[in-house]
C-alpha cells in the first residue's frame, strides 16, 4: 500500500510512518505567502521539523553565518492527555489513520482511531488551515470522542523553544496571558532587531478549568475537563502572527510601530474568539475558489497522478508568494522548510515567474519590483568585485542585505576539508537572468509603467556590469568571460560558458535597443536616466566591447561547446547515477574538483540556452545539441527535468518528454519519501506548470508576439489552460490532433499566432 495517494484535488497520507514525517510536513505545508507553516503533527515526534515563517523577517544567528529566514515560535502543537495517558501514535494501537490536504481550499484534515496502552479508545479529527482571507490567521480544530468516561487535558499555546537547525534567532522574550485566555508572545530577532508579535486564543464546547503554563521560552493554556462516553469534545484554537516588517505598518515610526501592532493584534484575537472555525474557513475557501477559477488547468486524461500534479503546483505557487509586497521574493524552498535559508535565486525569474507573468501579471510585477529594490545590493556587489553597474547577488534575502550566499558548506568527501561555496562568488549569470525575465514580462504584458519606473534602470545597470566584466584577450583580439560557473554547477572556474556569454550579449544588445528607443520616443525619461546613470557612457562601453565578445559556435560536429574545456573532458558512464532515485548521488563517489574533469552535467546548461532562445540556432542544430547534452545530464537539480521535457516535446521525442515530465512532477509529489525533507522545490513547482503550458500547450513569446503551437501527449484528449496577454484574459483549449481554440474572457481583442498563423481573438 502506498503511503501517499493522489485524488486530483486532494493528496492523502494513508498511514502513519514516523520515518517519513518530514516528507508530509513539507508537501502539506500551509500558507498564504505572508505566513508559511510546515505541517508538523499536533503532537510531537522525534525527527520532526516544526517550522513557521513570516516572509521578510531575515536575521543572522551569529556573525559567522549569513542571514536566513528565522523559525518563529510554534503555535501548532496541541497536547492531549486522556486519563493520564498522553496521545501519541508511537504508543498504543492505531486502528485507523488518514490525513489529507485539499489543494483547492488549503485545509488539512487528519482522522484517527486510536487505542491507548490502557485500552481507552479515541476517535480524533484534527483540522487546520492558514487563511487566504486574512494573512495573519492560522486556525485549528480538534474533535474528540472517547468510548468511556474520561478526564481530558488539552494543552496548547506558543512555543518559542524552536530553532533553525539549532540556531536560536530570538531574544527579549515577553509573554502574557490577558483575562485568563488571550495569549501574547513577543520576541525580537538577535541581529536585524525585528519584533514578532504572536497571539492565540482557545475555546471548547464544554466548560473546562484553565490555567496558564509557562516554560523557559513557552506559553500555553492547560484545559481540564471530564467527558462522558461518546460525548463529543470540540477544541478550537485561533493563532495570529505579525511582524514589525509587515507592509501595513512600514509607514510608522520605529517607536510607534510595536504599540500599534499590539493594539491591532489584541483587537483581532478578540474578534476571532467570537467566530467559529467553519465561519473563518468559508471566507478563506472563497478566496481559494477565486484563485483557482483564474488559474485552473484541465486535462483530458484518466491519469489521476497527472491531474493531481498540476493542482499541487498551483497550490504551492500561490502559498509561496506575498502578492502585494515588493520587498520580498520567493525562497528556493518557499516557506516550507529551512533549506537554502529562505533565499531567492535565479529560480524565481526563469522557473517561477513565467507562471505569474502569464496568469497573474500583477503578482509578477511585484516580484520584479523586488529585483529593483535589490539594486542596492547588486551595485554594492559590483563595486566590491571591481566592476561597474549592478551585479546581482546569487542569493538574495531582505532588500538591502546584498550577497547572502554562504562561503562554506559541508566536508569534501575525498579530502575531508570544509568545501568553499563558489556560486556566490562566480555564478554571475543571474544578472542576465533577471534582465531576461523583465524583457519577457514586458513582451507579455506591455507594462510601460513598470519599465519606466524600474525596468529600464535594471537593464542599463546590468548591461554596464557585463561590459565591465568582459576580459580582453590580446592574442585573440576578443573579449571573453572567464572564471565563472554556469547553470551546470558541476563545472566550476570555467571560461566562456556558452549560456553565460550569450546571456551577457543579450543583455547588452537589449540595453542598446532600449537606449535608442528611449532617445527617440521618451526623451524626458531618457534624460532623467542619462543624468542618473550616464547612459551615453554605458552605450560607449557596450559598443566598444560587444562586437568582439566571443560567442561559442557549433564545432564541425555541430555541437556548441558548453565551455572552453567541456568537449575535451573525460567521458564517464553515468547510467548508475541517472537511473538512481538518489539526488546528488554522484557526490558519494566524486568530489567537486573531480567532477570538473568529467563530461557530466548537474542540470540543463547549454540546453537552457536553447530553451530561452529558440531562434539562436537552426532547428537541426538545436536538436542535435539537445540530444548530446541530455545524454550527459544527471538532472541532479530539481529545475532540470522540466526544461528538458519541454524541449524533448518540441523535438518530437514524445516518450522521452513524457518520462522527463513524470520525473519533474515526482520531485516533491513522488514516492521518494526523503525528497522534500528540507522543503518543497519551488523552481520545480514552477517547472511543472511550464511543461503543461509551454511544453504540451506550445505557448511561446517572440518578436511577433504570442504563439501557440501545441503538441499534446498521445494519451491525452485535451488540455485547457488560462493566459493573460497584454491585459486580455484568454482560455486556450487544445484537443487531439493539436487543434486549438481560444476564448477571450475579458479585455480587448487580442492578436496572437496559432501554429504560425495570425489570429484576432474577438
């Protein structure tokens, strides 16, 4: 029997196995983009990870560490004691167990029939949701039935003893219980000085005695009650979360902010006390229904796993983004775990942002405004490295943190020495990735306001960085980009990574086009940016160097060299690693220096170039290079298989495409019970959507505009998905034989291309 079942709009944990609790904690994560709560069980177990995050509350645990998203006090624990026996699934007997997460409502429900070691039988139902209606609210409900008269104790509160893998982020703890029932917990981050204000109130459907219980960093209320056999006991808990970095309080002076938040939280907790779980859930559910109405994808297949996968992706895409706050990005693990410390990578721009750009452009804009705020750190990093313009950090956190990539990681498997992390130092392509995302967003949305306020400035500053980054090689009379890491992180310190060089050239060319456009069409903005950035100087730098930038071309065999040395590296039989369920398994046999010597890739690199720029090379060259590099790629990055699946479909490798697609949707949702221990893979989640819409749906944007040229899997009857193109909401349906129909839902008429033919969608 499988532990994880798929029900289309629901995922279900069918039985309890303590060894796999981290998997379900992560994939069952609940949130709303502001608040993320990992779905640890109400009772405690060895090996659990109880994570609760408020976006933007970054802090350094010590001077030696980089900033990370701190794990705030836990509010999800509910201790239940029946006649002096504490409820635990590792004791007594489990007669029935089932936990589900409804992907279209955000509600998690756990049903249990349990017999205690003394023979007392309990029926338990645990319900919980994080509100999409009010981002500050988390609500729980427990229903309990006992087969005999019993004394019940329920204890729940706010537990500040949690850490980030042992690192404590909070000090100045303040705890109070008002009027015997309103719990308040305030703590301050140790370095960034951000105060977190939490509250909770509990209620029961029967009279109970209550006493406050305080530990060293904990606060709880303990309720004692006698119930009769088969008499239902209902316990509800409403928890609230605020931080001093919350957008709605940002305008207040520092000395006034905490008092205002305390007043707001006290008011809210009293309002919640009068409202039931069901009332609060219905309001949240309505917001979920509205979201799915605009986002849903319908598939004509009987494969319930595939149907579940897109709902799983849409669910997590929604809860990973703060839709209205341009000071925060999306972490590589979203808000589902401590992996990658809550930092934003290139994952956002190239794997997650396309979903929002094509379906919720207002959210995409918020994420790109975040990158404008990151210019502070990007300019600082460029200056520190001896370059001009803006050099984006490989990992970003709070808007003015700058580069936050750790300098060191675990021990080298061969030498035993601490391994240096080079990505933050020499993986530079992110600066071009961000520009690509901005340009793609503009092509899809025609959002001139964004470009004028933010986009042009980022493009010009990024182009100046690349112009200053180029190295002139006198004996070859050309400019090169040396000593970098491309998307393939198994290759460090390489020269002329094809992806990086072409992306740099693209950025500089785009800047020169925007220079001429603004000069001729928006002189006021041109003059303002020229005064601020010295556009003429930037243009001169580009024109001096770009014509001589080395761009790797296909060799005599038609293969584009991934870097100067890649095609001369030793060959390696990678079948063992490619067929293994273990990610990064090759590190069991080779260290990073050794991998530099072999023709093996971690993830799509040159293939990524072919994916982003479909007109860079002719069809046959692109196809040949796809075959060559796919054969050498281990897909040890969660973002790799989706890209390869899309291109395999484009090149008519249907069987390979579908296999890669199944691999992509299995990264988190699959049967590997250890894949998501540190949190879900947000880039992979975005990649799932991309395979449906860009791959099988054939959606693409180029100089002509929006193109739809689908290629459905042979066993699908249809595929239907939404698009928003230049303000017009469309619904696209692809049927067998790749027949396309497009409906305009609202907005003006749209001119698009279907299979290369121009169509006006009225």
